[in-house]
């Protein structure tokens, strides 16, 4: 059947960036399953999957603005080194979680300077135009329970 709102969709994908480098692929994990029309996947991908049929293969180009958003330079900040425990090894490219109130934010360490650390709060995929080579494996109507929960129940999902 075709992908429409309130269907449970399974699809394989190979995700590449604008240089053709593979960022992620579902081949080894098994297909990704999601509830269509419930904002579970990035908007540009969900919009382009709409209407595809079981077995369909397609190359879907998703611009950054419809994926993880554009990079925002105000999300890059320099903080004093002594905000981190002295014995914490700070490795550029690794990720740290903000402490403090509110929802935790993941920062990527850009650069470790003598007295400060440059942190980037942008999503690692922000600013990237993405390409998904997809194959629709299965489309079925979601159950009333799945719709009530807002997610798909498959395999080891248990509650
Ligand atoms: Zn559930």
C-alpha cells in the first residue's frame, strides 16, 4: 500500500552528505520503522516519502533547512576550561552534555585552547544537505493502539 498519514512504514536507507560520503545506513541494523505523519523523522524526508508504495526505491534530496536546520553561529560559544572537571579529558570532536537547569543540550567540543574550550551547540548534522537512497520495505495501517501511543509497536517494543 502507499504511504499516507497513520501508516506504519519500514524502509531501508543509505544516507550520504553533499560530497557523497556515507553518514549512516540501515543495512546492518534492519529497516527503520516509523509512524507516518507524526513528526518522527526529519520533515523533508517524511514529506517526500508520502505517497510512495511498498517496494519503491528513490533518491530523496533533503536540504538542511528541512533536515536538521541551518547552522547557527550563536550556538558556538567559548567557555572557561575550569567549567569542566580538571581531570576530564577534553577531546575535540567529542560530545559533552550541558549541566544546569532545563533540558540538557549536547555540545560538540570544537577546540581546546589553553584557558578556554570552544563548544558548538549545533546538531552535528545541522547545515548539511542530505541525500537518502531509500527502499520502502513495508507499509501497513497503524493499529489504534499505535496511533494512541504515537509510535510503532514492533519486535521488542514492550508495554
Ligand atoms: Zn507504545
